[in-house]
C-alpha cells in the first residue's frame, strides 16, 4: 500500500482560491460553446485541450464522443462525471442577457449550461491540476469524464462507458448541481406513450367517424387522478405521472383524426418499476383497448455512433452508511470542519445509468443550485467553483483511505 498522504485543508483551499480566475475563464469558454445533445463535439474538444494543458496523465475521446481524462494509476478506480450537453435556450426574448456570454456579476456566472453542468467540469479539471501540483496522487486512479447526450437520454453515456470503454470503477461521483451537498440518489423516470385508435372522416360530418381525441379526454382526467395516489417514499418522495404532450393523426384540419396519442412523464419512487407503472396505466378504464408503449432512444451521437436504449431510467439510492457516502462526508469535513447536508436530487441524472442500470455505487456533489437548471436565470456562484474543486481534489484520497481501512 502507498504511504498515507495527509490532506492539509488550508493548503488545499488556498490552492483552490488561487485558481478561481482560471476556473472562471474556462467555464466562460465552455458556456460560450452551444452544445445540445448530439452536438457536443466542440465543447468536448475544448475540455480535452484544458485537461492536457493542466497536466492530466492521459486524455482520450471514446467512440461515442465522451472525453475521459486520467490522473494516477492506483488500485482504487474512481470516476467523476459532468455531462457536456445542455438544453437549448428556448425563446431568446425570455433572456435578459446573452445566454452564451458567461456574464459575471455579483459573484455569479450566468448562462446556459453554467450550472447544468459545465461548472462541475471546470471544478473537476482544476481539481486535477491541484492533485498534480500538490502531489495528492495516492493509491487510486481518477478518471474525469465529460459525457454526452445526457439531456436527451440520461444514463446512456454511462451504460456505454461501463460496457464498452474497459474501465471498471469502484464508484462514480456526479457533479450535477447539489448546492454543495452530498446526494445519494433520486427517483427514476420513464417515458410512456398511450395510443388510441378511432376512425377518420370528413369533419363536416363527424358522426361518420370515431374521434379518438374525445376518447382520450377521459383518459387524461384518469391519469391526473392516478397521480394523486401513487406510492410515496420517506426519502425520495412521491412517484408522479403527468401528461406532457398530446397529438393526433389527421389527413387535414378538415378531418376527424384516426389516431390520438399522449406522452407521459412518469417519475418512479422507491419500489416502483417499469412493469408496475405500465400496469397502473393499463388498469385505467379509459385505457382499455389502448396501445401503451415505453419509448426507445436511438439517436446518433456527434461521432455518428448510435447506442440504443429503452427510455426507462431506474430509481437508485445508496445507503446512508455506505463507504462512498462516508468518504464524501469525510472529505467535506476535512475541508470545512463541518458535516455536509446529505440529501437527493429532484430531477434525474446519469446515476440512472451508473448505478440504476450498471450497479456501480454513485453519489453526487456539485456546484450550483438544482432549481435554476434549464431556466433563463441559470447561474452558478463563483464561490461554488472553488469549494467544489477543493472537494474533488480531497475526495479520492478520502475514498481510498476508507477502502483501505475496510481492508485493514
């Protein structure tokens, strides 16, 4: 075993503070590059450039387009993730500033992707620099990952990485915004469509047809009522279901359509599964005779690789006394002489892939506030960049020490 390395919190935090301007510069560069799902190539290249510039031991881009940077070569393999894609800006008139400018004001950096999720990447890359500069390498191998296509299909990149890239980590740390709290899980989700058939006819004589929109109306009401009686969990909260889209198939606006479909966003709490969620919809009176479909994702990445996945993203929760949670709490405590809040996300993350599907223990710790993600006021406190970088530099040693302690 490598000799124990003691973290000097004052020295580590001083190093993080000294790199604040570099992190802000790098984050502004990332925010300036649009990168919706399947279009992340330029931002991935910028991340690769920065990783190489600060001295990572290895940097590569896999066939899907994920960028992976390595520090160290010890036996405990740790991976950290920030997805590189963002949602779009929506209506530009809603924004009070250029969403790609990276405006800095009153201690915040504003812009699309500033919090979700490029702040995590900026902090991770400079944590890597601190590890190298302060000689904090230990009995661990750290991989910093910039993953793709999360906004369109959370977890997909991590299923690919863990199945295809030949890396077998002991744990994954997600850097989605947590307001500098330690998160240990969240509800799962799935995308369902319900299709009802009718009979098309000319709209001047609607009685000749069978309008599926009218048949869909009572089903929408039943789904609204179903949402009130879904399962609840003391930690994760309640499962939810919502109709988020409706469309019909008609030869023209002067014709009764022959089919109508609704899109359902289903959030799954502990104990809920794909099968149970589908069965609940099937049991609704107005759904009798309907076709119920769990959707598939099969969009190519920016490299052209297509890696299909069902749009079912399982619930995941790591036990509060798991060594990974304890190591995260210990790393935070080392830096701040206080314990962090341990909680969960409301939204979904790549954890549905790393832990929900692939079973790799996963936690979250990230700069920024979950509440502003995807909004026109998206921002990250600059102070969070510094504190997150300190955590990411301290965590690998804390985790490796905890694992070595388990092994005596």
